[in-house]
C-alpha cells in the first residue's frame, strides 16, 4: 500500500504491556510540511489526557500540524494532571527525535484505563523510533497501534483531479469499546492533496458521522476515541471548490472501509449485521430503532447462534422509543421476510436462512411504515470469545 507523498512513518517496541519487546507498540507519522488537520474525538466525559492535549494543539495550529504520535498498551485516561504532564513530555521527546515543534504534534493512546505512563520505557524507545522514521510502512504502523485487534486495518484511494492524481491512506485500531459519538477508537487518514483547511475539517466531520458514527460492537464509547486527518499538499495538486465533493466521497469511502473492518474485528465477532431502517417518521426515530436493535445482546447472541429469532428484533424495535404503528412493522433478514402485519410469516425461515446465516455479512431490513426517516448501522454479533477476552483484559 503506497503512502501519500510527503509523509514518513516510524514504529518501535517500547514494551508498554510488560511482556517483553515482542511487538511494536509505538508509532509516529511526520509530515514534511505543515498539514491541514482535522480531529474528531470522543464525547465521553472522561476524556483521556491525549484527547485533551490533541484538542489543545489542534485548536492552536489547525493549519500547521506536523504529525501524530500514537502508543498502544497504556491509555493514559483518568490519570489527572500527572497524566497530562506525561502526555506533553512524550510529545517533547517525539518532537526532538523528528526535528519538529512539540505543539505541532497530536497524541493518541489506547490500552488499559487508569495506568500512568511508564516514562522510562518512553525514553528508552525514542532512539529506535527516531531510527525507524521513514523506514516503516503503513502495515507496520497499523500493527503498532493494535491492542486486541485480530488484524491491521488499512484502506487507500487514488483520486484523479484536473491537476493530477492525489492519494489518501487510512489506518484504524479498534475491536472493542466500539460505539462512538463522532469518533471511534484510534484512526487516521493521510492525504497529499492541497485542500482548504476549513473545507477539510468540515468534510471530515461529515464523513465520520456517515461512517464511524454508524457502527457498534458492544455499545461502549471509549475515553480515548480519536480520529485524525492530515492533508499536507505535498502532491502539489490543489483541490478546487468544484472538486471538494469528489475528495469528500473518497474520504467517506476510506472511513467506511475502516469502519466495516472495526465491526468485522469486534472482539470475538463472527458476523457483521448491516441494519437498515426505513419508513420512520423521522431520521431520529429510524436511528433509535437501528441502535436499539444493533445494541441488543439478545439480537447479537441470536445472530451468533445463526438463529433467525424475529421476536428479539421486534421487541428491540418496540422498546426503542421510536413512534410507529406495530401492525406496519416489517422485518426482513437476508432477503427473507420474518414478520409483517403484526405477526410472523408462514415461511420456513429456519430452513431458508440456514445457509445465509453461515456467512459473515448479514442484512437486516426493518420497515416501520411509509415515513421519510431512514438510518443505517453496522453491528457485530456477541460470542463466547468476547466475554472471555474482556474478562481477562487486564491479566
């Protein structure tokens, strides 16, 4: 996967988990020139120190960001003033190693909540991080920010504009605590187009809302959710006002691919439910139904068990808070209608759905009537592995 022009990547093993330097857990991206930057963050009231510092630096220099520093294994959340001081110290170290200003770097962390940074490990890892700058590729970078992820998440796009071709590349980390509000876990997109900073930030927020804000693994929103975008103009190709929709479409496609991977990699997940709700009185009502169904543990476990249990879906829709006529509700799973006119169908859906429910992708269409409201959501199932993994997370 090709890196957009004007960016250099680094990765190093700092042993933040205390299990020996068996894998990279520290990553850095540096732009050769100041980049237009966008950031979208968790709305959890317990925002981690790196979220707070990233927001500060972004507000001070939205058109002059030089890079992003990410570590896995230590969340630096709920760590008070000491955590903030540690976060700023890590930026000082990385800035010195890369030859940039610390205020032009954005931090992100992921891992166990509540533990303070091990600053000795940070200091020890800096020479290796500096030495790898410009030598790491996107896959190594993506692996360095993983925690419980089963695989690295990467996406790319090329966009032909009047002035030439620009590149975008995205990476994401996330498998659990996935139910964001304006962001999800740790994700970033790099772009070498020359684009107006305000336009870049606006399209980034819209793209996040259409993608990462439409996924759920477990209904939990992390303290550290951060989504970054850097556009450095290194291609020399300026995006005209008329071409902004094309760039936004490419950006949305990349974030959509990454969001799908997050759900597919939900801790222990075996299914991705593509939930579509139509015919609601409003988009808000449609979203209430989609999220209630997608978050329902009973629906999730039914999907894991390949059980077309329409009763769980209907019950979730009914308690969602949305206003609709129950007699007009229609539930269709993988193209087979299970419920309409207030009662289940007479189809032998156990037999009809046996093969479709063996697959990874499961479509669930819910119609509430003939209203204009609609919503979509990607959600995972819930397996035994999710419980086992999260019960042992701090072990």
